[in-house]
């Protein structure tokens, strides 16, 4: 690593493989060792205050690492990511109209319908048409759905707990507060710029 720490020149970095090409040699680095200046990626100086883009990259890298760790057991149980999200919201929020599920689990209406259809065919959810408006269908967990999903959710929660084992409760509270502030600000900016 001393060699990497001594290099301060601008270089081309392939973010997909985290490799740097210098002539015919390749050096593999952790993406947290670089910073983006607007002109390109450069190695970060020790002790430098991180830029927002660098913090975002670390946040995304951590999210993807946890997802890579926690998703395989869900897939092994025959559920996809969208299936898991739909079952999770129904378990914790209760029955709801199909059109209310999407915004809660970050899925577009078509993806929600496909996931609900898949879960319905497996007997994990029920769909009931509204008597007052036939366009509205309320989705609920069935007893079978609860019996199948609760153990899967508990296993998932235990895996997430393992991923956070080196983070104190106080650090988790701080992370939650900071991430909520970032999320609220990004939502405000997205609404102002018409991205939502």
C-alpha cells in the first residue's frame, strides 16, 4: 500500500472492476482510496475531508455488500427481491390496496402487479376487490403467507444484525438520523427539479 499512497497523479479508473491501468500494469484498489474532483478520479490524501460523492460511493458500496450478503437466502427460499419487499410491507403495515404498495417498496405499478400475481399463485397473499370501487384490490398476507414469510424475515433480520455487529446502538441512531436528513433533502431537491 505505500506505493498507492505515494501516487497523487490523476489516473483512469474502471469503477466496475476497481482497476487502474497505468501502461501495461494494473493495480487493484479499494474504491474508498479515490476521490472524484469533477475533472476525474484522484487518490485521496490522508486526512482529507471527504467529498459528498466519496461518502455516497462508500454508502453505496456498503449497501451493495450487505445486499450481496443478505439476498441469497431469500432467493434460496424461492422469493425474489420484489416478492420479499411486498411481503415485508404487508407483514409490517397490514393489508393495503395494490396501488399503495409500490411507493412503500420502491416498485413501479407494473412490477407490484407482477409480484402480487406471483405471490397470489403461491398462496402467500389474497386479493379482495373493493365493493365500492371495483378498480381497487386490497392485498393481504394469507395464513400460509405468514407461516412461510415470518421465518424468512427473522433469518433476514438476523443476517442484517450480523452485518451491523461492529456498530454500536448509538452509532446506529446517528446513522439513521444522518441518512434520514440526506434522504429528506434529496426528496426535496427531486421534487423541486421535477424528478418525482
